[in-house]
C-alpha cells in the first residue's frame, strides 16, 4: 500500500468515526478494500419458533466506534444452501463470494432458509413467500449487530426472487439490489418448461430429491464447460451433508405462480445479471422486467461464457466485477 493510499484510508476512517458518533448510527461508508484476516461468526434468527442459521464474514472482528461498512446480504436459490457463496476448492482458485466481498470492504451476510442447511425443519415447502419471512427475521439480526437499517441484497436464481419479493415488502430496508439468474414471467425458458412437467408433484409434495446428479445438472444442463466439474463436485460434497431432499416451494412458484416480483413495486436501484447461456432467464423476459423498473438507476448485463450459475462459473470474476461496480456506484449529482 502506498503512503497516499494509507492516508486516504485514514481520512475515510476518521470521517466514518465522526459521522457515527454524531448521528448514533449513520449509514455505512463506501466500501474500501480491506487487508487483514477474514473474521466470521454464526448467528441465529427466529421466525416464530423456527430457528434460521445465519453466517457473516468481514475483514477483522467488529470494534466499537469503527466506521460502519456497507452490508451485502447474499440470498441462495432453490437447490443449494448458503454454502454456494462460501465454497473452498483447493487448487481451483477463489470461489468464496463472502471472502472476496469482505476483501472489497463489505460486511457480508447470508443465511440458510427454512428447510435448508442448518436451519429448522418444518412441514412447509419453503416457497418465495416463506423466504420473505425468513429475510424479515434475518434483517433484525443484521440491524442489531451492525446498527444499520439499509442493506444491499444479492440473490441468485430463486434467491433473486426471494430478494425481490422482500424488496417489495420492505423497501425501506433496501439500498441496492443484484438479481442474478432472475426470471420474471418465465416466458421463453426451456428449463422452466421442462420443470413444469412435474408440476403435479410440486403441488402434492413439499420435498423433492436432490442428489449428486441433480447438483451436477445445475452446471451442465445449459452449456457444459461453463463451470469446472471439480468445483461442482466440491459443492455436492458440502451440500449432501444436509441430505438428499430439498423443498419444492420455489419450483412450484417458478412453474405455476410467476410473476412473484412486480417491477413497478421494486423501488431501489437494480442490476440484472444473466449468463449468456442461461436456460431459465430468457432475454426478452428480463428486458420486459427491466423496462418496467421505476428507478432510473438500473443496469442489465449479460456475462459471456456463463450459464445459469454465475456464482460458481469459470467466468465468476466477471460476476464479481459487475456486482462490485454496481454496489459501489457513486451517488449521482444530478437526478
């Protein structure tokens, strides 16, 4: 680090401390790349009687009086837990979004939704509406631990639907939104058309099979070669510790109940990210959603050489780049 960089960081830190002291809970400062050891901690939220597991990573443990860091909350999809955002694959490069965005200067959070991972098991199907209630409970923990009231959300696949539906329900909690592998009405999606063949099953069963082959298919069904097979095997290893059953709720919503996110009700800035070969997020479908968003601060980006899973794609650093750039956009001086 150069002397000028160190001086700039010192000034920014001083400003943040002063603002926090003066306002008793000021908004987070802009994300400033950080050096040091990554600190992590587990938390529990409660949705009624249901325990919901949460996980947090940032550079260094929180300290009283330090500048607040912008919070980014990662929301997982239908067939995986929050481990998808914190995967370690020795010899294959960096894959943990939580680690990378912690180094970018963010306070990173994620959770396992009801009936996923370490969170509580119920007789429910963990649909999008249930996911919204999960996020409401989780945000109370984030607010308590950080003192902040607005957060960035990054959701992938049905995680983007969860984040979007939450943004409609609690617009006052939203800073910026990143929807990756999102779908609006599902029109033009070969994956959803195939999935709809099982609609009667999703209506009558709250759980479905999720074995190693199914996890592998996430990376191969659209465009084989866009993800490293060894990485998907590592994902399957950590996912299958939670069993081979996963809820049907988001599948039911995506095949029978779309749209669940209405663009005119999403008031925050939005970045739509689509993999070039994504079989769920059809371009015309996303364009219709994009054009109806009321906030002029919006972007739609297609990532080359990438399919549905952008978080674990070989070209994942493209996703890091566009997401980081969007979350660190300077405030416009003219509106």
